[in-house]
C-alpha cells in the first residue's frame, strides 16, 4: 500500500475508533453502547492490520470483539426484561468535565514540555512471524503468561460467586 492510502485508512480507522468510543459513552441505550464498543474493537483490529501486526489483529477480533458479542448476548439480552430496562439515565455531571479538563491539560503540558525530547522508536528490519512470537512467549514469558491465566481464572470464579451462581 502507498503511504497516502495507508494514511487515509489510518485516519478513517482512528476516527471510527474515537467516534465509536464517544458514541458508546453518549448513548442512553445499553444495547447500543455494546454495539458501539464492538465497533471500537473492530476498528482497533483494523489499525493493527495497517501496522502489519496480523496476529494482534486476530487476537483483537477473537478475544475482545468476541467477548463484547458474548457480553451482548448473555448479560444484556438475558437480563433485560422490558425495553425500558435498556435505557439508562445520562447525567455526566460536572465532575467528569473537570476530570477530562485536568487530564487534557496535563497531556497538553507534557507534550509541550517534553515533546521535543522524545525520539521515535526504531522499527525492526523484518516483521517477526507468529512462530517467533509464540516461541518467545512460551519460553521467555511462560511464568507471567501462566500468572495472567490464573488471575483471569480467579476473576471468573469470583464473578460466578458474586452473581450467586447457585442456579436459583
């Protein structure tokens, strides 16, 4: 792909990601918010594809977009009894405006103060393939990978226990 096409695709996917995130927060309907979240996850996978990270794009679609689909099907669709239950109150309040202003101001200050000192990273000569990534993951990062899987298992058991998963 040429640089122009890839730049236009990046801008389109970036605007889709940011716009989907804003719409997810702005909508009052919970089901619509879940669909906007799905759109954000798919646009992020598209950005990974532009960066030639096919494995990360695949993981993004399978894990995150798949989990949003499961969230939509099982938690939202099964717990909503009436159509009115899907609509939530939307009152962001002044506290969130203050937090956004503080975060944005500190981000602009950091970019203005330290932006000239930052240097772009260097890209490797070749893109590592999935086999090299898997070998590195399971030889050098095996223990952190197993710890992360145990944390996810504990979170799953805790969620089942907290929801009262006794079947009644």
